[in-house]
C-alpha cells in the first residue's frame, strides 16, 4: 500500500538528484573548516540571505539553541511565542543548557506577537529580574506567513528597545515563495535566522544559521559545545546545496496541494477548517476531540498518516502527489459517514 504521510514535511525523502550528488560530494574535515562542500553550502546560504556568514548545523533545534546561546548569557531572557517551536517543542534547551529564561507570550491570530505586550514583558534594569536580551519570531507560524511590514516593524522595535532579533525560519522559504519574494526580503530584518533544509526543501538532514561574521564565529563554538561538530559532513551538505539551488520554487506546488486538500475537507459538515489560515503547506482540522484518535486510526488503516497536538495537522511536501488528495478527502468522508450511520 502506498503510504500518504501527512504528519510533517520532515518525512520528505531526498530526491534522486540529491542522492546522486551526495554520492560524489567532495569532503574534508569540517571541524577543521576543511570540508569544501560544507563551505560551499554556507557561502550560498549567506549569499541568498544577504548575511555575512552561515553555519551548517545538524538540526533545526540545535540551530535555534546555539543562536539563543550566542545572543544571550546565563541569567538573560528571550521573548518568544507561547506556541513557538523554539519555546514549546525544543525540550527547553535554552533554559536547561544555557540558563536563558524564556518569556512566552500568546501569538495573535496571524502568528505575530503584539508589540505592546512585548514592551510590557521587557524587564527593568534591576537585579531582581532577568535581563531581556532577545526577541524570537517564527515564520511560518502554524503555516501562516508573517507580513513583511510587521517584520520590518519588529526590527525597528528591537533596535529601539536594545534587543537582538532572531528568526526561527524553519519554513521561511515557504513564506518567501508564498509572498513572491526572495528569502533575503525576510532575513534582512533579523540579526540571525535559522533555516531548515530537511523539511519542504527535501534534504535528509540539516539546517543553516545565518548572521554577522562575529556572531557566526560565536555560534560555531556553541555548535562544538553542543556536540554538533561534524567531520566529513559534505555528504549531507551536498543535499542541502541542491535543496537551496533547485528546490525552493517548487514549494509553491506544496502550497497548492494543501489548498486543494483544505477546500476538499471544508465540504465535510463534521469538521471545521479556517481556509484563511491555509497560506502555505499546513492544514489544521478541528472536529469533536472524541473522534481524533478513532479518525487517525481509520486513516492509518488506509495508509494515510496525520499528526498534530489538539487539532489534527496535515503537512504537504514533495512526496505528496496531487492524486493523493482525493484519496485523503474520500477517507475523511467515509469515516464520518460511518460514524453517523
């Protein structure tokens, strides 16, 4: 049975082009800075994002962690969304490993953080408080694209309040494609950004952290401290290079597939979908919570995997084909028909 895996775009498989390129990649010892393919990937990422330098990192979680550790000292604080991946889904790493306190705030409906609330959360210069040093944003946030104007305002707000600004841009390329702009139009507003290669871009592993040269030098040390120094990493970096060079524009196909999925499911009376929130490659389904697990089991029996915490989440990616969508919609319809019969 062909499995339609909608749990996440992290399950995407490397393309044949990537596999062939990986097989012949030139390698060296990246801990010594001698892997030519890693260096080429880092140079491309820096050029595309308009930053001075970049660092290849094993995972998005480590990428965000070393960014926070590079911006903050022990006893400092970063402001972040309550549902942000950096805060909620990365094991509390900044606090556990870096002694950096998170100050979570609720996201607005469009995935932004309210500047009035951020301002109120910034701690006074007083020994009683952690020192607020960093603001972290996420783009996309639950599939929603941050407005370009808001990100420009966030950069100005951060400067005015003495904060650094970091972007968890795990799916920032999705945002750029959805807005029809190069990635630099997003990253230029941030002091640093983490960009994932192994989600919609299809590489098997890895992220890149971009920022000023001095910042990346600090992050390089933290990468080593956190166990992220790799040796002949060019084998996997080559897949990232192919992803950045050839896989960005095709993200629009994933967005179209997600839109067709959402519109098909929206016809089902028993579920609710906010079509306005389906802006990139994520679809969230709300229904009676008592039906979540039976629905997931029903779909799994038919070779369809879905995920999510609370709402059911489906994420389209390079391995989800247009012909898969009617099968998924029909399976949802069949499930609810069986429940009502």
